């Protein structure tokens, strides 16, 4: 979907002229929630296919720069996502600005809930602050246990303040229960991690109440892990390595399809889009969660391709798709094609278990051109089997190929994996800003902007070395930038985030580069920055802004045994062309793949 907005401005003047001014962006759209038919946006049915997220990212923690937030928003759209739940606290307003422009609907969530004047005032402040954002289509009072028991008595006062300050949006609570005080108070019944049977029971008991799966589907995975424990059910809390394949969990009526396959349900908010700091599956060595479709660094897991086949390519073009796909198909191989001897749990075996995700109705698997059989694939909403599975594929070094076929057996897409040669080279690329990820073409020299770099250890054929774990070190060679830190997405890593060196995890390392110039800001803003952030990077950026030339940032990555690799990050002082909001507005309705 796309979005359009307008702005309203006000200014205060004295005899000396304008002394202060403010401009507020706003938009117009209609909302309707129906107990039997779900949600309608601008009079058109809109099935919400969204993701929850905690506001954290590798290296930067919770202080997520807007360019990285844009990357995260585009990562959501790349999977067919059209909704975002702000769990479990109000977001930075710049995040809402991005979703306003991209046309993604938002569930805006309050943090603390009870029959407390302080908490009611907080809810009112949230509504006042965010009510001009057209992306916000529903208010959420609370989350899970924070909604239940004695806290429910806060519902009537929260409902009153939300409706008094904004009568255009309904309210919701992310609950385990229904048919109680809070359930009867809110406008839309929210559910957290409940089954289709629970939703059906609520729909029968409360036939006039719209229903929303406001949180679901904690189907844990680690990126690119071929072996380990398969996540078979929602949020299993297991300590073992969680393998990449998790579609049996994701497709079930106790997970994504609990609401996605129910015509009366507003939609689904999956937990979560990205891994985040804290809340590992069990207490122990992990330092981050493993719920995401992308890891902590924003590298996609296989699960991202499952949602892309189900929620983007498997859905007809219409107002609830982030962009049209015109009937195209894709296929993704979940596992690598390394020897069984490469993994302790399969050492000595002669076969590999292989899975493929596709939007096409069947997939044929080939090893070095020899067919291993064809498997049917169905859409999740039509029943189980949203993946292709071969349980014992004879292993031999070479090429593993998956060919997706349409209803008459004609090939429509192909994916391949190859047995890696020895690691041979280091490659360095820019994930943001990048037109390929919908994040722009240049960093803005505003003292804050951030780039996301990807270092890949590759074999002699240029393919990412699946098992590579060499240390990679980043440095800025020239230009107005600094290395803020590095990470690799491994949930077990305890290494410092602010180090310029990090080991690869399945061949990949992320670096975050921050600009050190504020040349793109007006002189008055640079002066204020120098006063506010007296000893910090913004003051240094302001002092360095005398030269307003947009010099590119050159970064080098090095690793023992490989030639160094360099990449150039373009920079700009043109806010109107290269600012995050301008890039977001230009990206509405356009295709993207992370």
C-alpha cells in the first residue's frame, strides 16, 4: 500500500519577527473494524499481516537511528508485512513518521496499565502525541499479564481518556482471556498466543466484538543453523541450538494461521520481526532472543523466506499488500549443502534432510542434476504443508537445486546451494543506505545518520562460506565517519558491541558506521548541537561542519589470510533528497528485498 500526507504549520511572532514555529504532518483515511469481516482501511478490506518488535538492534541497542529504523521497516515490507505493533511502549516519533510515509499500519502501545491516575495520564499523553499519525490505526492499553487480574479495573478510565482525546481509533488490550471486565471495555478483543479454537470460542461468545491476534507465533530459530532442535510449537523454551527450519510451527492453528486463516479476524502480529537483546529462550548463555525472522544484525533467517512466500507472493495483489508481485514465484532452500560430517549430530551419516519454501504449488529437488523427487506445497491458509520436505537426500559434493513449478508443471523459479570450497576472499557491501533495500543512496551529514555494512567471507566461487568464522576488522580509511561497533547475529556472543573486530557467524559480520559531520544541518542547528552534546559526537560533528562538502566515507575490512576489501559510502547535505523521511516517502508502494 502507499501513503500520502499533508502538513499543518503554526508560528509565533513578535515585533522582531518569528520567534518559534512548528509543523505537524498529518493524513486522512477511514477505519472500520467489523466483528465478522475484520478490518477495512479506506473502505477496502485490509487483512493485517504484521510483526511485533522490541526497539533494539545490534550495536546501537535501543538508540536506533532513523536510517536503521527505515531498514527495519523495509525488512517488514519485504516479507509482505503491512503492520507493526510497538511492543511494549510508545515508539520514537520518527519511527511513526517512517510508517506514515510507507503506508504501514501501526498498533501503538502503552506501557503501564492499572487504575492509576499516573498511568491514565501516560495513556493520554501517548494519544495526544501520536494522534496526528495516519499510520496509527488502533491503541493498545497493555500486554499479557500486565492486562490481567486487578489491573483490569484500569480499563474504563483508559477507555475514557483514549476516546476523549481521539474518537477516531478503537482500543485493544493484548490479553490471554476474554469475556471479562477488560474484554468488555475495549473496542477490539486482542489475544496473545492463543489457538484458533480460543478465537472461535470468543467469536461465538462475543459475536459483536472484532478480534485481533495482537501477538502470536514465537517459532524460534538461529540463522543458518542446519542441525539442532526443530521448533515444533509456539515458544518452546529449549536450550539447544534451534535449527533454521520451523515451518511446522509457523503454519499451525496455534501460531500464524490461528488468525490468518480466520476470515473474521482483523489480522496477526507475529512475535517478532527481529531478534532483540534479552529474553533468550531459557536463562543461560544466550544474550538475545531468537524469535525474529531476521537476526539481531538484520541478516535474514530462512523463516523470512517462509513469510515472504506466504504473506507476499502467496497473496493476491491488493490494498493490503505492501507492493504488487504480479503472480511471480520464488523458492528458497533452507539448509546448506555441506557434508553431514560438518555437523556433530550428523557425522558419519550419508544423507541430509532438506526443506524448501515456495509460493508455487510444487518443488522438485535435484542433486547435481539428478532428481530427488517433487513435493507439493500448499498455502498455509489452505492447510498444513506450506513447505517441501525431503527427509533423506543422499549427499554428494556439488550443487543442490530446488525448482519451483506452477500448476501445469512448468518451472517458475529456481534456487541453488553449493558445497563450499575453502574460504578464499573477503567481500564488503552496503546494506543501508542502498536503493536495493529501500534505504536511500547516501548518508545525510546530520551528525547522527548510520550505515549498515555487510562483510562476507566467500569461497573461490564468490559464495558465502557457510561455516566461516574468521575475525573481521573494520576501519574508516577516509571521510566523515567512525565505526560505532560490530556484531554477527549469534545469540550466544558475549563480545563487546563497540569493538571494530568481530568473528563471522556463518560467514557474515555487520558493522555500523556513524557520520561525524553535521554539514547537512543549518548553522543554527549545528550551534545548538554543540551546546547540548558538549563532549559527545554531535558537538564534534558540529565543529567539523565548517566544510560543507559531502565527502564519501571509505571503509576497509580486513581478516587474517585474506586481502582487505573496501567500500565507499556516499554522503549528502541534501535533506530534501537524501533525508530518511524523503527516502521513506519515495519508497511507498515500491518493491524491496532485504
